[in-house]
């Protein structure tokens, strides 16, 4: 498979900030929602080292987090434009990344966790307090 190269010779695409800044703002809010799950499931470490999202081959990943008797991984797949949920028992679920409000992304995220039989304590209550309703409705751009 041949990899497409950008016009400047790098395998990384050029991102024109003026065209991409609304998507970046929306992704920032979405990653905070996923980060709240990582915060709830990961043992506390100094300097909050337990809660970053890691660069993966396809986007950003929580890496494996203990969740009950299983391990849960959530990945923003920017190649296929999906949010992927994977459990150590083999169960998985994927939801498309699309232009939607932060509030709708949050509802879909919670539905996905529920569909996998997961309940993440404190993730829902802490996310509801993030920002005003106008902020949660304003950030809705996800350009492919």
C-alpha cells in the first residue's frame, strides 16, 4: 500500500489552521470527555501522568484501562473517522466521528459505554459540569 505524501514531502498532511480551528476546538472538548473516563478508571499518579491520551498509529488512544473485570481502550481513529471502544474480552464497538455538538457526542459516548455493559463512575457527573450549555452546543465541527 502506497502512502500519500503531502505537498511538502512529509507523510503528515498540512493543516491550514484557519480551515481547521473549529474542528480542533471540537476535538479538544471531545477528548476531554474521553479523558474523564481515563481519570475515573486509572489509578492516580503524580503530575496526572495517569490521564493522557496517547498517539496511536491511527489517532489518539487511552491505552488499556481497568474497568471491572476487563480492560477498556477507547481510540479516536482519525483514519476511518470512528471512535472505537475495545474490551479485553474481545467485545468492541465503533461510532462514527461526525459533525455534532459536544452534548450529542457525550450522549453517544454514554450510549456506547452502556451498550458494552460498562458503567464508569464519576465520568458522567464530572462531564456535565464542563462548560456552559452554549459552549457544549457551539462546538460541533468535525471536518473530514
